[in-house]
């Protein structure tokens, strides 16, 4: 049986709030990048 805990990795929360980011799933891995913090876009 597949254990979801073997697939989920937690990372520390970002100190900067962001929105309008891009997210994609590639080979079962979720990636999130970019975003806007109200002043600057993350590149």
C-alpha cells in the first residue's frame, strides 16, 4: 500500500507573502515559483 507520508515533504514557510505565482506538477512533484509580494515580482 502506498503511504502518502513517503511522498509529502514539508518545508519552512516563506517569510514573504506572495500571490499570483505559477505552479505545475511534473512527474508527480508539485513545483511553485514566482509571485508578487505587493511591490515586486519574484523572477
